[in-house]
C-alpha cells in the first residue's frame, strides 16, 4: 500500500485536469465569439494589440501563485 507524505499535493494534481478543461473551454468560447462578431481576419486586423498568449500566461501565473500561497512554499 502506498502512503503519500503530502496527500494535499495529490489532490492538487487531481484538480489540474478540471482547471485545464475549463481553460480550453474558455479559449474555444473566445474564438467562437470572435467569429460571431465578424470575419476572423478582419477582427484581428481591427484589434492588432490583442495578445493571443495573454490568457495562457495569466492562467499559468495564477495557478503558480495559488499553489505557492496555498502550500506556503516560500
């Protein structure tokens, strides 16, 4: 029988697929909303300063911060 020294880390890993599922659903929703708004190429030309990676960077920073603050690794 396996015993984990820190089972809370195992629970955090169990929640990770759910968080990724919500993230990819959000990306799909954003793309659909842009397509509904108008031609995708035209929307990208009209809003050139919109970052494509901002959402991914933001979720990565938030997950890291939540992990560090929750488990007090600092």
